[in-house]
């Protein structure tokens, strides 16, 4: 394993974060703070509690997941797309570094950024609502797994995209709606029975449910299903990434 090459890619991507700190960190934190103000005030005044938890605290895990998922995809997709766009991807492919090391460098940096954002948003949440995390270890496990899996998914999007419009297509039209409809701001038990069944086909439900369980001990689906969903999603992304580098699809052509 060429750790020096991995570290070089990782440091380069992290340096880009500090050069664009307003866009990379400050912007998502401010956006999430607005969600706290709007949803916590407007809806929280009408819904006092959800399953025994104050509504302001109930939406915290969903808001963190919303930011972490979108930022993981955005950071990883742009990180690999930009070398394709300017042509430096060929220098990377000709260097003494294999596909696994390339993926670790880019995905690791994107996951680190989104993990930092998740922790900052969690700290910000304490300024708005009082809460206590019941299982801090499980909270970190779900946060790390989500950052890694969706950074890997974003890496695939960055390879697939041929222009900046395609780079934003899947996050805006698919991922964000799935998060909003995945129980980020409500419990699926509040839905009619038919819609509860339909919602269970949304994979994001299992991520948010498991993450919320680590906070309050309540979940829409069991912890086992949540872990199975995120490991299954990660496995699919790894298989796709392996196939991309094996065939050179949209990298060498």
C-alpha cells in the first residue's frame, strides 16, 4: 500500500477545504441553523413532542444526516471530477498508485470533511435545543459509516458526470428528496399505513432511523435493518467502483 501517495491526495483535498472554508463549512452550518429556526419555531410551536421527544430535538439527527449526506456527495464528486475536467486525471493514473489507493485518498478526504461538518452541526444544535445522546458510540458509528458510504457514492457520481450540470443532477433531484421523505423531520409512524409501507422502500429511512436511535433510543425500523442497509449500500458502491477502474469507464476514455 502506497501510503505516501494516499496522504498526498488526502492533504491536497483537505487543503482545498481550508481555501474555500466559507463554502465548505460555514455555508452548510448556516443553512442548517436556518432549518432549526424555521422548523423549530414554525412547526415546533404546533408539534410539542414526537414519541416523547421535543420536536426541536427530534429533528436534530435528520438535519445532521441531511447535511452529511449532501456534503459527502458534493465533496467526493467534485474532488474526482475536477481532475477529469482539467485533464490531470491522466497524470494520476500514470503514477505508481493503484485504484484502491486513489479511492482511499479521495473518499477519505471527503468523508473527513463531512464528518467535521456533522460534528459542528451537532455542537450548533445545542445552542437551539437541550438534548442528551444516549449512545454516543453508536452515534459516531452511524456518522462515520454514512460519511464513508455517501462519499463513495459521490466519487462514483464524479466519475459518471460529463459536466457540472450532471454533477448536481442526482444530489438535487434524487438524494435531497429522499432525505426529506425519509423521516428527517417526522416519524414515519405519523403517516397513514399505506404511506408507511411505501416509505420503507426509501433507503435513507434506515440511515436516519438508526442515527436517531443513537440519540433518543427510538427508531422507525430496527437497528439491525439500519446497519444492514448502510453496509449493503456501501458494498454496492464498492462493487461499482471496482468495476469502473477495471474497465476504465469514463476515466481512460
